[in-house]
C-alpha cells in the first residue's frame, strides 16, 4: 500500500507539497526504467508554480526508485518493511537556488505530508 500511495498520481497530488500554502494540482508517473515523472507544484494563490520533472534511472518495484531531475540532480527513495512498519527514506541532491534553511525543510516536510496522508487514508 505504501508503494501505491507513493507512486500513484491520484495519491501524489494529495501529499506532494512542502507547506500548507502550496499544492500539487497534477501529477504524471510512467513508473518504469526510463519513464518520466512530472508533478506540478503551485502556491495555492497561483502566484508562483513550477513543474518538477525527472526520469527513472533505477526502478525496483515496491522498494526503490532513483529519479534524475532535468538539471542532473538525483533523488533516491527506498521503501523498506521493518517488522510491522514501513520506512520511507529519500536522499536527494539539493538545489542551490533557495536559502539553505528552505532546502532543508522542503523535502522532509513533503515526507511528513506523505506520512500524514498515508496514516489518514490507509490505516
């Protein structure tokens, strides 16, 4: 179920944002080696937004993906079952455009949103 919530565009749009004043109005996911991932990220007031796009360089169903972003940075997500719990870990190359504090908070907050979404809808 964790894999489904992490990879299905219908779920991704519900949790893939760093703060409550942002949203993810659309997502596409061609979940295969060489496939494309795209998520639209926007401020809820629509003043600013961007498309997050990447290509799958590693795809191990139900456990691991490595995405290469259009600027060459990578993000690896591993989903591991531990006893009766599941760990979702993402390691990523940070961009340099935003202040360090913002970079440190964005991806962890997205992971926290995923956790909250999953616990509300799948347990």
